[in-house]
């Protein structure tokens, strides 16, 4: 049976969309673009298959769908911009099979102007069709929050902007089938800029509270108590928490030299926020060395146990996790690093395997320093704080006084 929808890219952006579409009764084709894929249990896959989901690696099947949503991964390029290699590949694959009247939607995080410029050119060159006349073209910023059980693609408002009013309406008609509310943007660039604002808002606020963490440590002030009190203000404040760095697929983006207008104004605050957040792994390593020194030990030769190396709690996703650089920095100080994570069986840092602790409490008792990087629910932090010789909590998750906090 032909599918109504093709989700191109079954990674952390595409898989939740496919799940939401299948749950809404939309016959869905899932096209894998590479080895990067989201996590599905066998039971979840069986349910999706029973409801009309069909995974495939055959690009020819893309010629039979009414709507195609590109959810290809975007990474940071060497020059600091965005690497659109996977978006281009997905676009070329679709273009060779694109039929008139198909609706093409991009959800990958891109700079404003990418859909109308870069992707449109790829699609038109490969298909011989014209966007806005022969097929619909739109952008919708992905709002996937992996692991969030309260907000899913089904109940999170979806923003849509099209190349033409007709493109917008076609995309709205599709998303109205799978989500409770669709918000109409003025156009493509407005929709793309929504993602820019939302992503940078997160990074700037995390950077602020990370700077506060460094400041408060120097002043001898309990930042976690400060946040607890501040978040009682019913207006003008939203609580963010510090951490060892920022991970995941939501990259902070300053458009300078990486947009259609390289002479446009720079987002200076975003670049500063990136520098602050990128500096947190080094700060954690230095705090670790200082703690060891305070307890009569040297970082050189010390056994350091890292707890939780994923970028979010209770997920098996390591993308851009600050744990990797922390391990590198500790290694540069001469420490012997090992890790424990209930979701990660093997962990490599710069192509070198890191020893995994099988017995968590035994490893914490034997380590000179244990560093909590991610507060997985599986961790009994009260017990760990008793077992560990020395515990550095970068998440403020342990009971007050049970550990040294970031």
C-alpha cells in the first residue's frame, strides 16, 4: 500500500515524527539515510509496523508519497558553520524521484535562507520541477525533546512556513493530521529563524547560569540554593541549571559569515555563550584536580570515575556530550579515567576505548574521585555519596552536603 508520508532520516528528529504520524493513522514510510538512527524497542517497532509503518532503504519508494519530510542530521563544519552534507544527500535522493504536487518539508536545523536557497536548488536541479509551482516547499522547526514524556510531536505546537501561501497551507494540512496545533509563520525564513531563536535562547541562558556557577564557587555561595529561591518569582525569570557542558543536536548558531548575508549583524551574545559553554569541560577537569589536591592527592595517577556519559539523562545518546572532552582533559592531567553508564556498553574517546566499570558501587569506592556528569534515574545518589571516596556533582542532583557541587 502506498504511504502518505516519507520521513527521510530516522535519527533523533525523524523517528519521533514517524512515531507520531503512525500513531495518528498516517501510512508512513521511513527512509534510512545512514547508520544514524533513533532507538526503538522491539515492541515499539512491532506496534508501528502493525499501524502502517514501513522502514526501507530503497529510494525508489520515495516516488510514491504525497508528503516528504527531510530530517537529515546537521553537524558543525570545520569553519564553525553548519555541515549540510546529509541534507544535500537527502535532497538529491528525493529530487530524482520527486513527482508534481508532492509537499516537501525540511525539519533539519538550518540557517535562515537554506530552504529557499540551498535545498530548493538541489530539488529543482534534480527533478526538473519548480518549487511553488510544481511542488510545495516548506520548513518546520523540529521541536523534538528526546526523553520528554510530557511533550511529544503530537501535543507540541508545530510552526510551519512555506515558499508560497499555497505551500504553507499544504504543509499545515499535513501537520494538522498528527499534531494538536499548527502555527502559521509568515514564510520560510521566519519559520527557520524560529529554530534559531529557540536554540540560541537555550544556550545563552545555560551559559549565564554556568558563569554564575563559576562565580558562586569563588564566592563560596550555594548557587543551587540561589536558583531554588529565584525560581519562586512568578514573572520575569525562568530557571536554568548549570552543568559540565552542553550536548545534543541543538547547536548554538551565530550567522556571521555562514548565511546569505555575510555582512549582516553578528549575534555576539550567542558566540560568547558558545565560548562559555565550550569552556565548561575544562573547568570541570580543573575542579576535579583541585578537589584531589585538597584531599592530598595528585591528578596524575588518580583513578577518576565518570558517571553518565550521555548528553541527556535516561537516553543512550552520546552526541556532542561534554563527557568526551572532560575525559580528554583529565587524561591530559595524567588521570586514569573509567566510566559507568547504564545506557552505554562501550565508550570510545578519540578512537580509544575507555574502561567500563561493571560494579558501580565497587568502582566508586575504589576511585579517588567520582564525577557525576548525568543524573540517570538508575543511580542511587544517596548510596553513591556514601560509597564514593570523593564525589563531584556537576548537576546538583545529590542531597545537600552529600557531595561537592559544581
